[in-house]
C-alpha cells in the first residue's frame, strides 16, 4: 500500500516530456519529480507523486486540509 502526501511545487526546470521536472516541497523536504504526465503544472500547485512522477494535481484547499490533518496526527 502506498500513502501519497501532497507536495507543493517550488521550482520547475525547463524542457519537455521526461526532461521537464519540478522541485516538490513536502513540509521542508524537497524532491525532484518528472512532469511528463502533468505538463501544465505551475509553481505553487500541489501534486501527488509516485516513484518520481507527478500523477495528480490537487485542489489547493484539499491539499492544505490533508496536510493539516497529517500535521495534527504527527503532533499527537
């Protein structure tokens, strides 16, 4: 089973297809992700990433709600 945590795009490097990449921030931990499947992604978007590929762009309000719940669970 996989657990996807929303991450916010903080940077995008140029290119097309598999060369277009985003830096995704997960509450201070940053990783690179391919934007091959979501070429319309913009800085500030929230994504779900699996094995290095951005697969879903989330509604910002929903992403923030999920992140808030995760933070609350971690604080307990």
